[in-house]
């Protein structure tokens, strides 16, 4: 019976000086390369998703203003008027 692999091996390339800085940072933080990369990736992903959410909020607010929707009550009226 095969077991599901939970890890994938990845190879990345970067300039040598960046790789040296990366290793120094990992050592200073007492983390290995993989742990440091995972943490950096998750931090970047959270920041990206927050930025994307803010952009969608701004877009939605702009559309709402164009339709004259300024309060939650305005939105409720729009949602329930067709029901």
C-alpha cells in the first residue's frame, strides 16, 4: 500500500550573494533553509492576500457608491427588493 507523500522537494536558484545572505539569516534565526523558506512564503502569501482583499473592498465600495449604496440598510433593501 502506498502512502501519500506530504512533502515536495523544490530546487530554486538565486544569485550567490543572495544565497549567502539567506544562509546567514537562517543561521541567525536558528532555522534550517526549508523552515525559513516556508515561513517567508507564508508571510508573503498573507501579505498578498490582505492586499488583494483591500483592492476588492475598494472596488466593491466604488461600485456601491455608483449605485447609491452607502449603508448596510441600503444593501439589505437591494438584496430583498427582488424577493
